[in-house]
């Protein structure tokens, strides 16, 4: 196989209309698979499986290709692209959804090409859990499978999601979603419940309060990297997943040290992403910028 550390991601490629206290965009490039790929590509090659409609602007396809994201399994079909409309009030930790227009995702059945079927590392980014499962059965022998979701799917497809968890190695979600899915009020109990459903590692994102990671034997907590101005939190979770899983694919193992370093890299990618709308900041991010925040992160969390 050509790229042993390549990651395959399935998720939304979307047009996002977003308003925050600092500005707004209409039909900007977004989607869970898009933000993920823009972050993960700094550590490993990425290939997207998704669908867009014929209305999807060519400039966005070009933008993704410029970032070296492989689009061989991105289908372009008749119909409209997934559209998400949301806003953030003063509390930038919670997104308020105004519209979720699934459009071409409604009857999307991903079909992987021969090369993508052999991918060792897979991220099922936020999308319908039935689409996530449909992709999973096409993979020949993945080393690990990571999965994310959101309240929309917990509400509409809970049973499919819980069934999928059996086949997942790393599960990511935010704090409210962990509690909603497990029906537990306390995060530690929610993490135990999730670990009981299949995943070996559960990563809970807590917005500006950081990340909590649970395995059966250990826990790890990391703060969010502090930024001067959060312009738009959209994609923070996906770019976190991109930095985290991109790093894990690069190093090729899931031991505690790798997972902890990955979580710090994920937090750093998310911190850059929230400094702009859409992919603006991630698209021009460099490795030295990432390493400089990694160093500062270490200083910020060290004590004896
Ligand atoms: P986050 O990282 O959680 O901020 O994810 C933001 C991205 O999720 C946006 O770019 C949206 O296009 C996408 N999104 C919103 N709702 C859904 C949904 N129900 N399924 C898949 N993707 C979604």
C-alpha cells in the first residue's frame, strides 16, 4: 500500500451559514469531514468519502485540493449540497442550529475505491450513523476506527449509533452529547457507560474548558489552548479530531503517550481554527506555528 499512515474520513462536506458575535458568513466551506481533513493533513495524508451537489462551488474543490486532500471518493451528484445554518450567542461553547438541510446526504451510500478500502486508519466524522456503518463494512482490515457524532444523530438515530460503537476504537463527542447518549448526569459515569459499549478510548470535548480522555485504566485532562479572540467556533471539534487522529496515524500507535500528545496537538489545531471563519486560518497554518504552541502548552501545564 502506498501511504501506510493515510487516514480515510467520512463525514459532511457542507455549505455553512454561520453568525457569531464577531461576524457572519453565508454558504462558506464547512462540514465535519472538511474541517477534519484541513487539520489532519499537517500530520498524515487524508482522503475524504462524501457527497456534494452540483451547486458546490469549484473554488471550494480547488481549495481542498490545494491542501493535498484526496477527493477521489468525493461524489458530485445532482441535487443540493448539505447546508448547515447556525449561530453562537455570547456563550461561544454552544452552537444553536437553525437549519440542517441534509439534501444529497439523504440517500448517500458511500462506495470506496480499491485503495481506500485498504486504509488502516479511519475516522467516521459526524454524519448519519447508518452512513458511517455502511462505510465501515467496506474496509478490509483497519487498525483503528474513530467515530464522532452530535446531538442531532443521538436524537434521530440513537439505536444505530449505539450498535456502531461496538466496532469503534476511539469515540469522540462533547460533554452534553456524552450525557445525552448515556442518560447519565455525571461525566465520569457517562464515560464508563460509553467504554462499556465498545470503544477503548473515549474523548470528551468541553469547548473552552478543554478535553477529558478516559480509558478503562487511565484518565487524562488537558485545557484548551487559550486564544486572544475566538471569531467562530464552528469546526473546533472536527479540527481537534484532525490534529489528534492525524498525529496518531503519523506515529502509528495508540499507547498512552501517543494519545496524550495527540490530544495536545488536537487542542492546538482547534485553537487555530477558531481564530477565523471557515478554513481561513487552517489553510495557511504551518508546522512551526503548531510546534510553537505545543511548546507553550507544555510550559502552561507543567508543575512539580
Ligand atoms: P463542530 O466541529 O462540531 O463545530 O462541527 C461543525 C460542522 O458540522 C459544520 O461545518 C457543519 O457543516 C457540520 N454539521 C452540522 N450539523 C451536522 C449534522 N447533523 N451532520 C453532519 N455534519 C453536521
